[in-house]
C-alpha cells in the first residue's frame, strides 16, 4: 500500500498520534520531527494488522520491519529548497 496515509487513518488513530506527538493535527506540517510523525503514523497502521503490538515494540523495530508490519512504505516529505 502506498497512498495518502492521512485519508486511511481513523479519527481515533489521529487522536492517538496527536497525543503521542503532543501536537494538534493542524500543526503537523510544522512538526519539528518528521521522523517521529512518520513513525507514529506507521505504528498506527501496524497496530491494525497486529493489535498486540506496543509502541515500545515498534520503537525497537527497524524501519523495514515496521514497514512490513504496517503494510505501508512511508515517504517523509523533504523540504523544498528550490526557491
């Protein structure tokens, strides 16, 4: 699966991501840690496939392992420096 992840997340999952980041969703584009944001989203997707996975389990996984567990390949947007 490689699509618009935001549209596939459930409201409960979005609220959990907000709590994990301690940042409201409308401020995610300015999130100081894009890696933490990508991790939280991918963790939510992995939890769908394996409800027993904990945040600690996910934090101990490699990017590849969490990608496989979630079924989603994350692509973190890079800053546009063309201007």
